[in-house]
C-alpha cells in the first residue's frame, strides 16, 4: 500500500521505539518524513529509511521547547512544501517514583515534554494544515492516562492530559479539515520500558510479561505504529477527537486473577 505517497509527515520521538517504527512505516508507504528527536540516534532512523529507498530527513530538537517545535514545522514546509500529517509521539517516563517521591521539578519536566509538547505541536502544525486544505494529527497518550497502575503519577497525569487535549483540539479545529486523535498504548517493548523487560529476564519471568491482558503478551512498536498510520490515513477519515486504545485488552477489565487456559 502507498497511503501516504507524496505526503509531508512529521514524527517526533523518532530516534527509537514507537516513533522510529512509525517513521519507517510512513516512509515505506510513500511519505516524505521529517523525523525529529533530541537524541542523535535520530540519524540512524534516517539512514534506515534511506537504505530502504524512502524519503526522510532528520532533526535534533526538544519537543517540549516552543522555538524548536516551530522550527521543526518550518523545516517540514521548506523541505516538502506543506504538512499533511503530524505524529506527536515524543515522551519521557520520569521513572516510577510514588506521588510522594516525585518533586515539583520532576512533574514540570514530564509535563513539559509529554503534554505541553503535543500542545505546542498542534499550535504550530494545525494552521499550516488548514492552509493546505486539511491534515491529520496523532498524539501518543497511554493506558496510564486512563487509570492508575501503568506509570508514575506525573507520567499518568500527563497522558490523561493528552487524551483530553486531542478531544478539545478536534473541537477547536471543527470544520477546518484537520483531524486530531490519540493512541493509548499498553505495555510496549521500547527504550522507555527496557528496565521492565531486563528485570524480568534477570528473574527468569519473561513469560509473565503481559499476563494481565487477555492477549497474554506485551506489544511491539510496530503494532502501535500501524495504529498511528491508520489514524493518520484517509481510512480513518471519520475518526476525530478519539483516543484509540492499543493494549492487548489490558484496560478492558478490572484486576482479576486470570483463569487457567482450557485444554
């Protein structure tokens, strides 16, 4: 498929994990990608795309810094003549301290990237999309934004904010041709969650990762990337202001003792 042939696309947090997988898939479907991240590893993503024959440029920037975000959008316009898709994916975890261990500085750092970052991206990108006749914005939220137990307090609050942000942005942009949606990933094996997988391997409990969801496994970045591409594509033309949960069914149930498999 070539759902994004000739489309101008920005992906933030694209140096690794979900962002990297998404940038690669957007390019594979014909998109002209500007992949952004504050890590210099962003250039590895670009090299991978180009080796596969895709069109991509990289940019080192801070997704929580307004000047960097506006420079990023301006660069996409310069390189590709417009902007059709923005995947505001960049985020940080802030570790796993309790509510009484996280400091004011911790909260400010997490909220700046995870919540203020997508807001800045929407502010900068949406007017350009409107000028171009419309577009699609996708923001990465999390199941941690739906209920407690999936992240630190600051991280969870930031992702709950993203879920609210996509609904209000969609309505603020009503009638403009710009759609805004979010994705709520469950437990995905990325750099952000590496410690969970490393500890499980050390304890010999890797087979228990993901046991609380009915799919009985963790996810991989490509599974979230495919959801992002769907929401950004014309296949999702009537989906707007929605936060799509992609978690193997984790959030479909209250905590229970899972039944033993039959057979």
